[in-house]
């Protein structure tokens, strides 16, 4: 190879090398057998290595070679990193086992759970590392300030398990809750800005959650292949209904049965027109069902409101005078409602008589409305309590000045300054601290919800399975096949429960930094418990309904919940003034004042000016308007793309029809022009070939030979080879241009090309086979 | 266990990584499972073949109604007996892996469903496909009338050029719109 190449040759060589590199990177996506791929790979590698060196010339050769080597190392590193990432993913074997037993829809719940676990780990890292640890290590220790000390009155039972389980006592006055944090601007030798960090972590958790959810939704939407309006129901049932992950024969049998049922159902639906009789009865029943459901929802909302107000009354009277039930009424009621109302909805939906998939969607929608209603009623009741506490603060502030004055009473004159009397922090009266109260309520709710879920799991699934299994020996009817039988895994109910729990975490995380940690623990335990329960007590579902695009459906719900959960938190941050004596924002008039403070004191002056310009309404409003216009523009372009898509599809159909016709025409021409040669060819072909000529073609040849219809009739007695029914082209009865379809037969015939030849058809004399024909007589 | 013949060479391993959608651990696991299927004598020949019956005994394939077709499609044996070498086995796992692209999955799905290997899915192929999906027993099969109706519905939906068969591009068009295909067309060891 000559050392010096002309520039054009160099260019060409570079192109070739680039092409080879591209080939190497796309090799794995080619449907070739491995041998071929290996050979191509080795060849291309050789080529690239041989000529890559020649590409860099002169001084830059060393640099070029270095670049190439770095690129190779980078690719290897990337591959190793991918391998490492896949190995790091936890619970892979568990999920694979569940997939093979139950199919991919049940496994999708566990994959979702694992994904949630990942998100909560990140949230936990943020709150633990940037909020809890700095305050614990560098902030003032326990007992140094009133907000960090258990009040004297409660000290006696601050360590009781009952009090701790309720998150009072020592648990309340710790880094777990908002009230413990000091409002000092910078703490420790690092000068860590505690209030700023608290605020930013709160905002950051929400922002991170939004980003992750929207990114996953976008990825799912891409995989969906762009929503086409065409739904290929039957084809999808045919080609995509089998779940290749199933490895268990029992599950496979279930799947066969479910597929057969779905085929039969779909055929039936397609065949019968919607029977219009009893449409009024059906409509009336559906309206009745919806009315009942609304009553249920309203009833549950009112019940929660009533119970929360009652618990406020109890709190005012002092909690000790009431029984355990009365103290935990709110949480128990909410959990029980969440458990029993869906069952009620299930029963009511029997009135409606919908197709099972539609009934499932209605059910999911109703459960969603139930949970949402409950949550918001709870929040409204909580708001009332907050307002009460805020008003109480004013009164308490007044009381404090009186109490302080009483301390100095008798030791001072009116105007002299005296040394401050040291009072133990436990004795100082403190404000109501509504933020800690809010945090506590959410934590209690999560704990009771978790307990209810686990207990339901143990009783509803495990105990039931044990009873069915062992009572079956001495029971009159077959328990396993008949009434109770084993429970199925309720994918949608579980996913909804998971989503709503996450919503509660998002709502309360600002006021109780311990919530993400609690949730991580909860999800961890849930994973193991539910994996065990599913394998041990559940049977595979009989009717498998994968709501198509269900992935994005759950993501969309998660996004809605995220939005709705952050609303109350944002509202409280923006409108309600923080408590005067607890938390990192004590003393400020609004919580977000910390940003202003930081800008003024920690950043140079010009930064503050720039920021104030940027947050000017005169700038923000036009920006919002621009975004709205951009959204409108993008939506209209996407609509026009969809339209263009449909047009192209129609064109494709017409073009392929034309091509079909042209091909048949060419075939015909070929046979008519090539005369005997082609016949001989046909004969040899047919002698060796197992599948005979398509019926249409052989008939065409006959017609061309014979020339007029009389001969056709005459020859109709000839036995044509037994052929598989030729695919009748649809629309063959339409007029087809150069073709003319004679009435009474489907096959196109050429006009005007009839030659007056007289031939006779007989069995092939070459092989004596009655399967095809060859003409024996030649015209003189 | 420790002989070099039963372990993958490092350069081969990295080449396989480049040519398939599998990670290094998955390839090593596949090699292990493949070696378990080989009989003792076969272990020492350079490119051993596992007969189809042994492949079908894998738990991942045992309950699959298309297991024989899968073996036939991925087999490179001249005798068309469905036996697989290790490279065929890797091809199989790669096409069915999680990270395989839609194009590769739909290509191989088409070949699996093409029972008579003629490059198109005609009525006979579709009928055999439905029979595979509805199981072996008589009470789960469809009647002839239902079958006819089903096949005509399918052809109406998927056959764009209306020639009575579904070819590869029509098949890929239908499959690319399906939300479940990629997640259900998976086999993991």
C-alpha cells in the first residue's frame, strides 16, 4: 500500500472505513445466522485495522491512533458498565420466577414496585444526606433548645412504646420531623446553610420525581409506535397474545384457555350486531350503578371529614382519656374504606353488564376517584386543624410574654436589666408547631395503611389458601374449584395502592423528612412479602386482560397524583406563615423568604439584580405565552403528520394493487411470448416440483390457447390438478383496465389476443403423471 | 468444569457480546446451560450440536406451543432437523432478549409463524397458528366456521395489498403498532 495517498483516495478510504464501522455497530440487529455475522465482523475488523492506520498521515498520525485507541477503550468501558448495571439490578431472579409462573402482567406489578423502590432510594439519599445528617451532626444537640426537648409534662411517658408508635415523645423531638430543625442560617464548621438546604431538598424531590416520571412516559410512548387509530384486534390476538415467558405447564394451559375464549368472544362480537332490545333497561341500570357509586364516594368523603373533626375534638380533650380505637380512628377508617369500597364497586358493576375490559377501566377509574376523594377530604380536614393551630399561636405568644414576665416577677424593678434567668428548655412553654403535626399525621397514615395492607394480605390470601387447602378434605363441595378457591393476584388494585402511597409520601415529605426512609423500608418488605405470597397463595389469572398501553396508563396516573400531591404542600408553603418557634424557617414571615435571604447575603449584588429582573412579571408572562403558542404549534403539526400518514397508507394500498396487476400481466406476457419453451419449462418444473401451477395461471394459458369460449366449455371436462384454492383477489369483480372480466368466471382474460390454435390437452407424456398437461398437437 | 474446552475463549466472548443483545453474564449462563444439554461424547468436538428433543426439554421452551418452529427457524443444520449449535442457541436468546430491537423480533416472529417456510403467511399457516394457540385438546379448538371467520378477519386487517397472504412488511407493520409484542416476545434463561 503506498504511503502517500491522494486526497480523493483518502476521502474514499475514510468513507469505506466509516461504513465498515457502521456495519459493525449494526451487526447485532441483522437477522443473519451467527456464522455469517462472525465472518462479517472479523472481515470488517481486519479491514478497519489495516486501513485505519493509513488514514492518519504525518504528524497527526500519532494523535489519530491515540484517538482511535481511546475510542475503543471507551466502548469497552461502556459495555462493561452496561453489564455491571444489569448485574446490579436487584430481585431479578425473583421476578423471573414470577414471570414464568404468572405471565408478564403480574410480573409488571413487581417491575413497577422495583422502579418505585429506585425512585424512593434517590429521595431517601437526598433527604437523609442533605437534611437529616447535617442537622444531627452539626446542629445543636438534643436538649439545648425548647424545640429540641420533650416538654416537662410529657417526659414521664416519652419512652413508652405506645407513644413512640404514635410518633410522639422522643420520636417527635428528633430529626425525623420538621419541628426539630434550628433556624440558624449557617451551622457547623462547614457553614452549612441548613434552612436553604431544607427548602431546596423539598423542591428538588418534587422536581426529580417529575423528571423521572415524564422521562419514563416519553420512553413508553416511543415504544408504543405512535398512536395510530387503526387497531388490529384480530391480528394482535393472533400474533402477540402468547406470552413467551411462561415456563409452567399449568400457566400455559390457562393461557390456552384464555386465548381460545378471547378468540371466540371476539368472533362473536364481530358477528352479531349490537342487539338493541333492552337498551333502555341497560341504560337505566348503568345510570343507577353510577348513581350508587357516587353515593358511595360522597358517603366515604363525609365519613372521613366527620372522623377527622371528631379526632380534633379528642385532641383538645387530651388523648389519654380515649380508647385505642378513638385515638387511631382516622387512619383505621381511611384504610378500611380503601379496602372495602372497591369490593362494593365490583358488586355494583355487575349491574352494568359491560365488556370485561371496559368494566375493568370503569373499576380502576372509580377506585382512583375514591382514593383521591379520601385523600383530599383528609387534607381539607387537616387544613382546618392547621388554621386552628395558627390562630392558637397568637394566643400562645401572648401567654409567653406573660409567663416571661412572671419569671422575672419579684426580682426586678420596672426598668432595670437583669441577668437572664436560665430556665431548662423542657420547662419553657412552646407553640403548637403545626408543621410537625402535619408530618405526624402523614406518617401515622402511612404506617396504618401498611399494616392494613399486610394484614389483608395475610388474612385474605394466606389464611384463605390454608383454609381451602386443608378444609377441602372434609367439605361438601370442592373448595378449590368452587366458591372461595384460591385468590388471584389483583394487579390493578395493587398498582393503584402503590401509586397512592407514593402520593402521600410526596405530600408529607416536606414536613417529615423521615418519610422517604420509611417508604424505602416499606417497599423493601413489601417486595419480599408479596413475592412470597404470590408464589405461595395465588393462582394465575383465568382471564388475562392487558389493557393495551397499560404501562403509560399507570404512568399517567402517577403523574396526576404527583401533581395533585404537590399542590397542597405548595399551597401551605406559600400562604401559611411558619411557626414562630419550631423548624428551620421559624422567625420568617413566609418559608420561601429563605431564598431572598440567601440571595442577599451569599451571592454578589449583581446576581440578586439579575434574579429580580428574571422574576419580573413583565418577563415571565410573555415567556408563558410563548410556551403556550409553542404547544399549540406542535399539536397542529402532529395532527397534520397523522393526516399525511393516513394518506400515505391509502396510497400504499392503491400502489400495491397496481403492482399486483402489473406482475400478473408480466407473467402472462412471459408465458404467451415464450411459447413452447415455457411450456417445456413448466413441464420440467412441474415434474420436479411438488406444488403445481396456480390455478389462475393455468387457466389463463388454456384460454389463450383455445381462443374462444366454446373451447373452454369443451375443455371444462379436463381435470385440472387438485390445487389449493387460489387466493381470490378481492375486488376482482371491479373493472380492471386492460383486463376484462367475463361474467361467470373470476379470472381476467385478455381480449384480442386469442389465437386460432387448436390443441388438445393430455397427460404429460414425459412422466405419465396426470397432474399437468402438455400440448400434443402442433398446428401444421 | 475446569477444562478449557468447556469454557468460552475470551475473544469469542467479546465477539459474541458485540454480535448479540446479550450481556456477558447472560452469554456465560447460556454456555453453561448449553453444555449441560450436551451428551458426554459430544462435549469434546469443536462445534457440538444438540438434538431438538434435548433443546425442547429446557424449562423455558417446554410449555411453548411454538417450540418446534423456534428450533427449526434458528437451526443451521443441513439436515433440517432442528438441532442447534451453541451459536444458534445464542442467536435464539439474542432475538428473544429484552434489549433486542422490534425489527429483529418481528423478523424472527414472522419466520416462526411461517409454518411452510414459503416467505408469506397464507391461510394454511394462519390456521396452523390458531390451532397451536388454542391448545391440544378438542374442546379448546375452534370450529371450522369460527376458524374461517377468524382467518378472513385477520386477512382483512393485515393484508394491505390484498393478495390473500401476509408478507413480511405487512406483518411488521401490524406488529409495530402492537403495544404488547415486545414485552411478551421474550425468553430469559
